[in-house]
């Protein structure tokens, strides 16, 4: 499977942005991570094949993950963005029964899309 992330760009603080992750074939778990300059890659949210989501505490309530078939597109709706949300956002996938939240658990990664929040 290959993943392609879309939707990054420049947004003002307080604004919203929606990212999408398209898979070339059906996957089980798809997650979003981000990596800010000088920081480690951070788990944000994941969703399994049955639409069950899991969120990092840091984004719960601001970010919403959703999934759409049959194209198997996973969306990340981000609201109330601030400068600390500036990062490269990656989607990742793995075939697993549970929904992992660690970077090392995911086997397939998209290329990343840059989100820049201006203050």
C-alpha cells in the first residue's frame, strides 16, 4: 500500500485546515503524526477500519479524524490552530488488531505535508 497526504498550507492562528490521506488499497489502521523542527515525531490521531478513533490528549477536542470508503481516504480536521501546530504532518498505516500510537508500530508512511500557522 502507498499513502499520499494532501492539504497542508499556510493558515492564520485560530483558523482551520483539513488534511487528507489517500491509500492505494484498503488498510486497517491509519494514523496522523506530525514533526515540528527540532522535535520528535508526535502521534496525533488514528482510526481503524471500523471508524473507531483514538486521539492524543494534546489534540483531543481540536482535531477530528474520519474515514471514507470506498476510496479509503482518511481526513484530519484541525481547528483553532496555533503556531505550535506548525509542523510536517504525516499519515501512516499498519495492519494490526489494536490501534497503535507509537511511530515504530506503523509500517507504511506517506510523504508528509507542511502546515504553517502564522500568528
